C-alpha cells in the first residue's frame, strides 16, 4: 500500500485533505486485486476514512466529508493516475531483477555475493 501511495503522489497532485480517502481507496484496491473481494466486501472502509480525517482535523487540516460515492470516484481517479498499474514490485522482486542484471553485466564475477544478498532480502 505504501508503494502505491508513493507512486500515486509522484504521478498526481494530491492534497493532505484527501489523504484519508486516498489511503482507504488504495487499501480497498489492494483487497480487490489481491483477494478478489467485491465492492460490497470493501464497503466497510468508510469509518476508517472518518477516523483518519478526525485525526488530521486535530492538526488543523480541513478534511472533506467522505461518502461511498466520493470514495468510488476517488478510487477511479487513482486508477487512472496509476494507469491501472496496481501491482507494484516488492523489495525481493527488485533485488532479483537488480542482481540478475548485474550478474549478467559482470559476467557472473560477483555471483556469490549477489546470491548472499538475495537471501538477505
């Protein structure tokens, strides 16, 4: 979820006031994507948005009231901003790609070190 949040904020202009809705939408998307949950199963996330928004209010941010309809619209906006690329690479996947390419470029000169590094990740 953190990786998607970072990717989203790199590609789109988001405000702190929309952060609760953004976070909840990203978790809902992950649940839909990873666990094949339906929209109805993800509908219970609205209280988390309110709770997060109330916390931001204590810091002086004016968080907009969020409804299921606004969450759905925000979720679609996030999907468009991410070009529907919701499957981000994990640290282990990045390490595998990096070490495989580096191993090829170095003609396997550092294969033992790269193997050790992969096992540490």
